C-alpha cells in the first residue's frame, strides 16, 4: 500500500520498496525536497544491517 505524499506526512511513511518502484511522484516538489531524508534513512538501514552482520560474526 502506498500512501500519497502530503506535506503533513513525514518521509518515514514511504517504504523503501515503494520508493524503488517510483510509485511516489504525486507531489514532485515535496519529493525533491525530501529525497535526501529518504537517502539518509536508507543509509541508516544499510548501516544497521552491517552492524548486525558483524555482531553475528563475533558470536
């Protein structure tokens, strides 16, 4: 389910899958302004995955 982006919604409403399928282009300006936030969120998730992998190796 993809929620239409409105200015009151936070970027966290957007699932990475939906972002990758490019289903969220309802409000182009909003989308452009928040693309860096989405990117940061994705980077954070990648970092978390990496840390989990490293923890598993240690055990």
